[in-house]
């Protein structure tokens, strides 16, 4: 190992790596704008298509169902076809989905468009993670992953600030169709400038033998405790903020808390800004102190549960009609830690798997938070309809999934740590025998 901590054979990084990786991140940035666009248009969508809370939640549930279901296939595709091809397919699909959503005359066609968008969106993040491992040294992995997540939250910020204003300024069709042009722009950049890896760092050829290869990749990745721990960390940390930003935050703040749409939008923006700041902090901490991963993840879950409970149960405990604004502000700041904490899941899966399984392992990990989000989106919609709009009951469903996730994290943590130490010792032995 060199003085800089770079392993033999590591990519060099540098400005060119940053430029190429930046193109991949721009694709993910646009995908997140499209993914979260419904979060600022939920009430408008309910009016446009004449649907109730359960039907409204189906938009996001279907989108996330497709996204989660695509994670392992996309991981396999990235391992086999490379980043550029998979990202190209993804851009075409999510741009077509956003344009279709803009022009949909009916609820059914709008649902199909969101499913298409989810399919394309599913191809972006894993590809960007793979691009980072191909262009940057391994020691930069945690920071690069957090920066990718930061770019995603920037896309969420654009959706919250820009698309929301366009929606109420120029109308539904013009706002969504106009935003689809961003997909065309990143497609051109991708086709002209993106490369899968730097010269001299081509991956070793790996045999692909149909279904048998697929089964081996999935089974080998799943056998690693680090992959499963990564999935459950992602599952437990990500979904409260995702549910809040993707669909139910704005209705909760407006209908249950009596805020104006403008004030509610500002609080959603605060979640995004908090995410961006905390993402940088978490990335630096984990890059310097690898053992901080689990304390950060569990600490985020605990803080989220505490603030969520304080807000949801405040009327019952205090006798007031709604939570005070300061408590809503603190909740939104804490929810900003959910995204960065979910990225820690990849920091458990990455060292547990060799390069030829990185895409598959990332796909398994990335399923976690989106399965949890999809489940909670559905539960909240059903409970709101069943209780006549009681957000206290509906939002309490969050605690069930948090308890499940924490129990699995605690069950797997020792096995994952032991296996990671074994792999680290083996890699150091191999490095000693690498010729200078």
C-alpha cells in the first residue's frame, strides 16, 4: 500500500475521474428530480385525476415497487454490460415516463408513466456507485457514495423549489413536459463523454453463463453478512424521509398541521438542505473512522424515531390541535440525516464483495430502503382512508418497520464485522506479495 493509502491496481482518481463521474451523477440528479416531482404535486394529482389517499399513494407505491424489483436485475446488468449502457437505457426510460406523466389524460395512463419512470430511475444510482469504484481509489468510496447521495438531494431540492413553482405558474402539462427536457440534455452528455473506466484499468473478463451465472452472483452476494447488514441499514434509515418527501409530507403539514403550502414547501426544503449538510459530515467521518458506520446508523434511527413520535403524538400529549412550528423544524432537520445514514449500507456491502459482484451487492442493498418506503406509503394511505384522515394513527406505522430493521441490524452486526476483518487480513497478505 502506498503512503496515500491507495492499493495496488486502484484507479488514480483526479480531475478526469471527477469529470466523468460528474456526468453519471448528473444523470442521477435528473432522475431524482423526476422521482420526487410527485411530492410537490400530490394534492394537484389528487384533484387532476379525482382520486383518494389510497389511490394517490399508488402512484408512489408502483414507482417504488418497480424501482425495488429492478435493483438486483440492474446490479447484474451493470456487472455484465457496464455503466454507460445501463445509464443510457435508464435515461431513455425515465425521460419517457416523465413526458408520459405530463400528457396523461387518465389515472391509468399516469400510473403506467410512473412505472416507466421508476424503471429508468432504478438504473441510475447503482450505475453511479459502480462508476465511482471504477474511477476513484477504494479509500474514497464512502465519501464518493455520500457525494452521489448529495447530488440526489440537490435534485430533490430542485423539485421542491423549481418544479413546484412551475407547476403553479405554467400548469401541469407544461411543468412536467418542460422538465423532461433535462433528460434529453443528460442523455447527450452521457453518449458523448462518459466512459466506464480509465485506460489501463479495464476489469478482468468474467464468464457469464446465463441463469447459472445469475444465481451464483445473487447467492454469493447474499451469503455475505455485510451485504445483508447493508440491506437492513438501508431499509431502516432511509424510508421515513423518503415517505415524507415523496408523498405524505406536504399533505401532513397542510392538512394536519394547518400550514400554508408555501410554509410546508419551505419545511420540505429544510429536509433536503439538512440532508446535504449531514451527508458531507457523515462522508468525512466514515472516511476517517470506519468503525463509526454502525453508531451513526443506529443513532440516526433513534433520533428519527424520537422526533417522529414527538411530532405525531404531540396533540394527544399536550392537548393542542397541532405540533408547534419549532418541533416541525427540528423534525425536518433530523429527517435530513436519513438519506446519509442509508448510504452507510453500501459501506457495509462494498468491502464484503469482490469487484465483479459490486453491482449485484449494491442492488440488494438498495432494495432495502425502497421496500420499506413502498410498504409505509401503502400503509399510510390505507390508514388515512380507514380513519378518516387521522395522521397520528397512519404515521405510527413507521415505528413497526423501524423496530423490524433494528432487530435485524443487531442480529447481523457481529457476523458482518468478523467477516470484514477476515477479508481485510487476507487483502493485506496479498498486498505484501505484490511486486513493487
